[in-house]
């Protein structure tokens, strides 16, 4: 039996899933299909940092109610993915340094790309152009139809 593909979920995809039934149909389909296939899904610690930054930006703007909602959602994400959050180690740091030359832009995305490369994962992202030239296989569920 073939092993299911393994995926690294980018920040924009996990954030879209927060919309639940109002999320993009392709994103919902991706998560439904991967659940049916028991395909492993991972998050990068970089994504966790980006999500935390989003909560703190809302809190800093003074919208405590929205910050509390996002805080609760972030805690749920941390619990749901507890065993599937990938660290950024010295191995990924070495790959990241290589990926930044000659294209230094999108430093955080390059860290996510380095994680996907070192772990052999396909990256699920809406921003496939940010990962062009990294060698990371990507899928944009906003554009993909009829399966993954």
C-alpha cells in the first residue's frame, strides 16, 4: 500500500481554515481529503510565530475581544498540531542560508521552504510564487480542483 503524501501547511492556509464553513472550498476539500487519506499534516514553528504576531497586532491595536478570539483559536491550533509542529534547527538553518542567495526576499517563507525540503514535505500555500525557485513542491488549494 502506498504511503499518503505528507504536507506542510503554510500560515495563509491554516488561517483560512479558521473561517470554518466559510473557508475557500478548495481549502476545505484539501483538509477533507487529507483526513480521509490519513495524510500527515505539519506546521512550522515559523507559522506559529506568524500566527502569534497576528494575535499580538490585534491586541496592540486595542481590539481585546478579537485578540481573545484569536488567542483561543491559536491555542486550539497548538493543541491540534502539538505532535506535528516542526522545529527550525541547524539543519534547516543551513538550507535557509542557501535559499536566500541569490534571492534574499521573503526570509520567513524561505525558512518554511527549508523545513519542507529537509523533511520531504509538500507545501500547501496560497503564495506559491514566494516559494518559486526553492525546489519545494507546492500546492495551492485555492487553485486546485479535483483532488490533491
